[in-house]
C-alpha cells in the first residue's frame, strides 16, 4: 500500500470511532469503503442488519465531500437522517415538497455530508443542481434497496430503472448499489440497469445464526386465535419485543382484539392509520413502552431496534425475500431470537391480489414464482435455514442447522404409496389442464358443477379419497412436488399441476404390480 492509502485507512478507522463509536469495521465494510474511495462501482449484497449503510456513510466523511443516497421511502430516509444528525453528521433528504427548496440550496453549497433523495427526485432535479453539487464536491452515488431496480425483485419501482440517466450527468462518480436481495437475476439486473462498469461485487453471508426458524399451518377462526394468543404469551415470558406481521389490516385488528381480550397490551400499526397515530405507536415500541406490535408490513423499513426477540408472521408473505427481510428484524443484537411463520393454504393462491393491472408478463411470472417458493418453504420437511440460504444463492455447508423446527423435531414418516398413487392417477386423468383443486375435489367425491360438466364424476377414482381432508391431499401434493413427482406450471397468475417423468415411473410401477415404496414425512397439515 502506498502512503496515501495507509493514511486514508487510518482516517477511516478514526472516523469509525469518533463519528460512529464502533471499535472495528466488519471485514467487508472496509473493503467496500476502500473500493468506493478508489472510485470503483460497487454492488454490495448483504443480509439485513449486517451494516451496509456504513459503507456509504464513511467515504463522504473521509474525503469531505457529499455522498448522494437514493432510498425508496421517506420514512426510511427520515430515520437515517435523524440517526446521522445525532452523530453530528450533516444530513438531509429531498423528496418532501415542504422542505426541498431550502435543502436543495444548502446542498448546492456543499453543506451536507450525506444527502438522501427519492428516485423520483433524483430523476427530476434540474441538471444545474447536479453541476453545482459537483462543483461543491460529491464523492459517491449510492442506490439503497437496489433490488427495486429489478422486475424480478419483490418491490419493483419504475423510477429506479431510470437512474442510469445520471451516469452521463455524473461522469466518473462511483455508483454503489446495496441490497439484501441476492438472487442471481436481481443481481445482474442491478448491474445492467445502472450500467455499472466492472463493478466490485461484495456478497456477504446471509446466515443469521442466532435466529430460529419455524413454520406452522393454521385455519382462520377463533380456535386458532386462542392458540396464537397462548403462543404469544409464552414468547413474552422470554422478555424482549415481539412483532406480529399480518397480511391484512383486518387481521391486524382481529389479533389486536384477541390480545386485548386476553389482557395483553399491544401496539398497532398499519397504512390506514393517520400519520400521528403511527408515529406514536412506533415511538412507544422503540422505547420499550410497548412490548408487542401488531402490524402490516407498513411497519418496519428502517426499524433498527436491537432487542426484538420474536417476529411472528400471521399469514405467509408474498416472497421469501420479504420474509427474510421482515423476520430478520429480530435478533439484531446477536442474541437468540425466533421467527415463526403461520400460514394457511389460501395464502398461496393470492397471486392475482398481488398482480396489479399494469404489470408486465415478466412481473406477473416473478410474483407467481415468488409465491411458489414461499409455499415450498412452508411445506418443507427438511432444514429451513439450509433451504433459505440456498434460495439466496449461498451454499450452506450442512443440511441440518440444528436451529429450526425441522432440525429439532424430526418429522414422522410413513409409506404413502397408496395415497400418492391415487393422487397422481387422478391428476393424470385431468390431463394437466387444472390446478390442484380439481383432482383433490374428484378424489373427495365432489359433485360440483365443474366436475359434472367435465364428467369427472364418471372416473373410477371419483370419491376414492374421501377419508382425507382436502388440506391433507394438498399437503401430500406439496411433498410430491418437492420430491419431484409432480410439477407445477405457471399460466399467468394461475398454476396447473402435471406429472413429472419420475411421477410417471412411479405410476407405471404400481400398474405393473411392482409398486415402489414411497415414504414421506407426515407434515403438520396431515
Ligand atoms: P443494513 O443496512 O445492512 O440492514 P445497518 O446499516 O442498518 O444494516 O446496520 C445494522 C446495525 O449494525 C446498526 O445498528 C449499525 O449501527 C450496526 N453496525 C454497522 N457497522 C458496525 C460495526 N462496524 N460495528 C458495530 N456495529 C455496526
Ligand atoms: Zn435447520
């Protein structure tokens, strides 16, 4: 290293201590900061809570120039600006019409270390703003939550896709993209959309070893609410805070009420509350005056609370990316914490609900694929951590983590070849044109109109599966999908099911009277 570099490294360390109060960089932080200081484009992919923000917060302080950070949400920027100001770091955000003109003028005079802005703002400020900023001195252009660039991400934002325009306006400035979403498609989309030149890609481990992962299936109703309240009171005994994420505002209100009736006090947070009430809820939770928060996902971006001990999902999120990010808000302090996901089957057939009118075919497909992966995670009989990490493209060293429900309680297994034969044969009779409901209804002997119309009531298999519930058959189907006997196909926002080559082989072996045994786990839905 040259003398200039080593004195810069010393300055970095000094700033880390004086401005942030940390004694050491995490290994990748140092490298990313050095890359940025050398003017290189960077892609930083790291789990939530791993400390990505520091990577763009330090360089501006080292060189005494402004760092620009694009961020998707005002609330997120407000939190960050507040935290930075508390550390004596000059910071503001652009994107709110009330304060923009003052902030803009100050920024042009180089008064900020870090200036946040929405992607909309970044694409709409006049070129003269950028040239004044450049004259005053700017050192990086960071794109936070960069997965919003990709149609394959779970939060696509059109304006994120236009940020490349700024490359010509800001030549030679390092672009730094940061995200906790690591799928290969999203990664390459970020690089190409931002026209990154020879980017330094830094990918950290996604493993949150202190988090326990567990999944339970449930049916909506008062019975389950009682069970949930019992579960929650058990968690409370272990101290710390709990977030309960619901998929709808209706669920938020219902759980809040159930807790209230059980004498457990909780806060509430969702998008339809007014701003003041939301801020108050947020404040009470952060200050430990409320131990439980029942909320929609409107609550969360930018929550940096170290002692959240449990994140419970009541209803499955739309993707594993969302799940990992939301559940990842617990245990930031490194202490053992738990993530429970409660799901019902209907969670997985909500693709139309997530697909707006304006979505392209690619986006609709991405939504379907995300939901299917989430479903797979729920139906899993093997290690959850290993599945999650593999899904995010990380090779997990072992197939048993010892810290998830499936690793701790090994599932009972039994020979289900008879049942599997019935299901596969029925699906074959439907000739791959249908989703799972049709064959299951046939097996259960339904005489619904759609069955009579297709004359499926005449099939010899009709009614042969009455002894099991429809959820039981669907749980079996999930196992057969994950073991490769069945294949799910996407047709727009719907799914059809068909038999794979492996499934064919199994069917034929049974027909030839030399049935292969098929031992499957007895999952919680069975
Ligand atoms: P991310 O953006 O990756 O989700 P954050 O930047 O919010 O993560 O950082 C998560 C937590 O880790 C914050 O509380 C932050 O202050 C802390 N942190 C970051 N870097 C360090 C470090 N080098 N030493 C100690 N704590 C750190
Ligand atoms: Zn495990």
